[in-house]
C-alpha cells in the first residue's frame, strides 16, 4: 500500500508588502496551518475586505457559556461545557485585526445524573439536551449542527461518555426517538462518509526525482489524492476508504511569466517526468488532473488540465507555444 500523509493546502493570495510587515515569513502564495489563541472570540460577522484567511482552530468560551446557560435554563444539571471551532482566521493587515470564524463547532457537555445504568433516563436527558440546543443563537454558537457533540454523564466518581455527530443526533431526535431507543441509536451509529485529501508521497517522490534527473531547477511536485472515507463517529477510526481522483500539482519557476514559448517547453519537461508514472499506479476511479503553477518571482499563473488531454498533447510531440495553448485552454 502506498504511504499517504494527510495534508491541508491553503493557497493565500495577498499583498506581499502588507504581509511582510505582519508575517515576514509569508510569500505571495503561502501554505500555512495556524492555531488561533484561545483569547480570540469567534464571530460570524466580519468585514473581510482586503483580508486573507488561514485555516485555524480556536476555543470558544462565549459559545460554551451560551450552551451552559441554555441548558441550565431548561433545568438540566450541567457541570460544565466547552466549545471549540474549526474554521478560518481572517487577517486584515491594513486594519491590524485578526478575527476567527468557525465553520464547524464541537460541543462537550458534562451532566450530573443519578444513575449511569438507566439507559431510558440517559436517552431522555440526551433528547432534552438536543431539543434545547436547537434554540442556540447561531451568532454565538455557529455551525454546531455541523460538528460533534460529546456528553459526559457523571454519577459520583463514575462517568459514561456519549459521542455523536450533531446532525445524526438531530435526525434521530427528529424521527421521534427518545429514551432507550435514542440511546441505542446514538450508540450504534453507522460510519459517516467524509471527503478527504491526502498526499501520495511515493508518487510525489518519483516524479520529483525525474524532474531533478532532467535538470529542471526550481521545480516541485505534490500528488494529491481526493477520496471518500467512512469514519467511525465514536472513535474517529477509518472503516473504509475509496480514492476518487488524483491531481498532479507542479510548481515551476520561470524567468519571464510572459514567455509563453518557455512556459510551454517547461510544461513539456514536467509532463515528461509524469510520463514515467504507469496509469495503473494512479489512484482513483475518476479522471486525474494536472495543475501547473508558473512563478517568475513577482507574478504567477496557474492552469489545470485533464491528465488524459495533457499526456496526449505531450505524447503527440507538442511543446513550446503549442503546448502552452493546450494547457491554458483545455477542452
């Protein structure tokens, strides 16, 4: 089996002069993963004019307080609650601000109960929690329906944990399940289909080696594979995986971004390196693609073309301006 390392790629186009003051390590195109400081208060209202964003995670104390207040108002014995979000951190260099927006909020709620063995009571309490969570204000607890809920039931020094995707819990409750039937449904969840993107390090290394051998300098390639995986919602384990499509991402340095002849010749060299990969070694049951990014240090151009069309053009002997016309105007 080929080794794959999960990656998250974010291409952030920004004004280099503004960003160099705030984040000196940024280039005009940057790949970054940032964890936002817990002190940032997430919000759904932000002016993103002249801002860029990076993927981020953040604790959400205001959301946690709202959850606890809502449940206590319903006479639910809440010990504590926590909320955390995955989303985007919008950085606005001109305004000097940084604001987090959650696209998926995870809730952790600890409840005190009389007995951990009364599954009917635990199911009824879970149903009551879900009913009251539906009243949460979206502005304070954004997209909790897209996240995960963990309920820790405590009795004395003992505890029992229930974890489920919020959408699944809402669906089961909406079907009228409560008590023991709801408890059973939430503890016997089917795996959840998710789309993920991985890096095929074996193929990336193979093509990179071919580029180096051909003397192509300032070039890099990352092979990304998008697929569907069925994830166990209770422990996060992957029960099954199916690759869908592969993209060969070339980043190539050029002297002049306007030199179409030179770009076409460089693309031909990249495709020559790619031609060493057997079709049977390309993951996925959907057509693959080839992505080119040409950069002259101050400007860049990016094009994506189907793998089959790109290889047909290369194998037909096209290069220079003729190949440039194909990759910039794919059919």
